[in-house]
């Protein structure tokens, strides 16, 4: 079995490939502010999209996106705010989640646009 961090990296790679196929463009990967980390910062059309990637080997304990709790959302919103302010951007921003179940039998990728709002 993959180590936890390896699974997370694999998930981010899978999510990135999926989003690039959909016409997203990567701006930054693993943007950190305080204790929060945004997995992928991308653009899609005129939107700036902050993407949280959740990867699990099984959905037995619930779909991976369910791990993006309210407190996790608050951390992501703070980090996204810092990103926008520090780069002096005037953009429409949104938060997407890519939920992945990945194991030796299958890979299921679910892209949830506008998963939550600040």
C-alpha cells in the first residue's frame, strides 16, 4: 500500500491531469499560508479556482470530499484570501474539490465545482 503522502501526491497528480484536460491552467501547486495549504491554484476562463484534492484508497468511511470540513474550508478561505491580496488580484474566485478514490482496482475522480463559498 502507498504511504499516506504518496497517495496524496498521486491524487494531486491525477486531479491536475483531469483539470488540465478540462481546460484549466495551473498557476501554483501547494500554496501555503500559516497552517493552510491549497493543493492547486488554477484558472478556468476568467475564474481563479482554488482546488482541494482529497484522495482515499476506499470510500468505505465516506466519500473523500466529506473530509473537507467547515474548519478546513475556513483555513482554505483564509489562504485563498491571502493569495489574492498578496498578488493584488481582482478576480472572481471559487473553491472546487476533487474527490478521488484510488486503489489497485480502480480510480474514480469526482470534480465538484463551487464546492463551498466563503
